[in-house]
């Protein structure tokens, strides 16, 4: 583990990792930072695929970052 208070050069992204009896969705987690635990997920579906969900969330965030204050709200 590196300096926990130094500047982090890791890419901030969303990840899903095992947590307790289920999984947690994190933002900004890397090998030397805990990141933000955004939600705990328990009882996932039989076909739960965390890497696919991570990919979709991160793609959506990349699009959002292009225009975070504009655009139309989905109804």
C-alpha cells in the first residue's frame, strides 16, 4: 500500500466488489484508497455479472461528464 494521504494517480471509476454477504458499488476505489461505498447489494440475481454492470455505469458516467449541466431529463 502506498501513501494513503498522497495524491492519487489512479483513475476514478465505479467498481463492484464483494462486501459482506453481497456486493458494494464503489466510486474511486483503488489498491491504496477505500473510495466511496455508494450502495450495498444483497441477493443478486442468478445471472448477476458485476463487470458488465461496471462497464455500463462507467460508460454512462463518461457521457455525462461531457455535458454535466445540460441536456434533457428523461421522462
